[in-house]
């Protein structure tokens, strides 16, 4: 079947791809349509910013007063400012760390205690569900899931409000968009409906691809990856916190500030940013956010929407192809999932990669809850993800390959 027992698509040919003596023709050039996993290529200027930090500013930021430390600190704070400007947030409450998963764990573990109730959707990624299930087992929290009446599993604000109203609720945690189907959840409307219950949003699939202003959102927190729609390097993640939303750190240690004390400093961002930061990655993230600000997220949204619509139009003519969680006229990111009747998605992904050079992701996409809701568990789907540098020709190449194989 091409998948491991854990639901992850296995890649039995990975060794051949890396072995120049594998006895087969060279791989074709890559057509990268896996932006739901990470962006490629990165935004112009990212690799140069990473290299410049390593070559010219590799001091430890905030740890000393010599010139390399100062240059490193400036690079980190310039990046923080660029992120905050793009997402319309307070730089002092714009937190930089290793991943969106890290910040989700920090918020959930720092806010939820014994007996607390959490409301979430049926479309969540494991970066939300695994810490929630751990807290359920270890601290006795309760989890209420809003299934959503839509075929896409997207809950309306009224549906979330109804579930929240059934019992005292400490936190609502929602994906801004499904990483499986690309369907967008109306998180800002939810926050307005259920105030003052705090709403935490996993924006890993929307930051940099959907226009968003944190300061005008009424959300308690917004968390996102730096390496997906924000076009930055891997190993970077962001948390934006509202003024009245406080959390305790997940890790504690050196910050370069208040070094006379063995207690964590109380001011942000130091309280939540213990340890040496990923300076090269953060510098690259700053360059990416500057590029996005110049190009505008609105323009990227229009570009990706046009590409997804073009892909859907082409796919509709392919026999046996079924779109997953797609509903016409529903807000959508640049992500789309599909299956082919009686075809193993892992085998199809391998064929597309080996024979046509087209990179997609097959399987459960670290979101078994979403696949259960959408009816594609345990086999999963094949996911298309476009980005700001994806072209019409690349989308057409996918449609052509599928049409030639199944048409």
C-alpha cells in the first residue's frame, strides 16, 4: 500500500533518489507543489540574510557588549519588527522561537490546569491535538470538539458559540485553516461571538497567505510557522499575544537579562524566549517578511487563489478524482487535497515524483482528526500546495500528468 502502520506514507525509493548509482535516469527537475508542508524556493533575500548573519553577526544576542553580540541583537530585533509589521502586532509581544508547535505547547501547557475545558474543531493538526490529549491524560482537562455541519467540517461562529455556552470554557483553540483541505475557519468572527473566552489560533497555514491584522482581531493569541507562508527558514516560529493574555514559559534558562537572578525575568519577550535563539533562521525570517510586506499578502492571496481555481477546473475532468473537503465559494487557502478511486495515494505521489518531477505530499498530513472528519482516514489524501512563486505552467503540469494517467 505504500504507507506505514502509523499512517505515514513510506518512501521506499528514497535511497535511490540520493544514490547516483541507482541505475536509472536522473530525476526530472522539481515542480514543487508542497507549500502546505514548507515553502520552496524561499523568498528572495532569505538565503543571503542567513549567510550574512553567520558570516558577519554570529555573536550571541543579548549576551555581552562586543560588536558581534550587538550586531546579532540588532538582526534579531530587526526581524521581530518586520514580523510585527507584517502581522500588525506589538513587537514587544511578538515572540520568536523554534516552531509553531513549540508556541502551541507553550500556550496550552501554560494556560490549562486540572479540570479546565477546551473547545476545538474537528480539523486540527497534531500540533494542537497531541498537547491537548497529553493535558487530558495528565491534568484532567476536558476537550469538546465542534464537528461543523459543513461538508468541509468548518464550524461556524454560531456552532462554536453554542458549544462554548454549554459549560465553562477556559480556552478555544482553532486552526485558521485546515492543512488538509485549505478550508478557512472564521476565527475572528468566533472571537467576537464568544468574548471574553480567549481564542488561540493556529495560523500555520494562513500567515503570509491570507491578509491578517492581529491588533484588530480580538484573538488572545496567534501562532504560526516561519517556514511556510511566511517564506522563511525552517526552525522558526512565531507567537503573537494580546495585551491581557499572559502565559507561563514552557522552558526556563538564560536570557541575557536579569542575570543576577535565578528567576525568569517578567518582561516580554525575555520571559518566554529562554536560550540562545536561532539567529540565522530569524534573520532569514525577517528578510522574508520584508519581501512579503513589499509584495503584499493581498497580491499573494489573489495569485494562490487563481492557481487553486485553475487546478480545480482541470481536475474536474479526470475520472475518479475526488476533491476532499472542498466546497464551492467557501474561503480557501492555496492548499487542496484529492484522492483517485482505487488508487493508493502514496504510490501516486511516488509516480509523480519519479516520473514527472512533481512534489506533493501523500498521507495523513499530521492531522488524523481532520481526515476522520473528512472521511479519508486511514488512507489519507494527496495534497497540492501552491506558493507565491508557483506558476500556471507548474499547476498545468500536474493536471496534465493526472489526465494522461487516468483520463
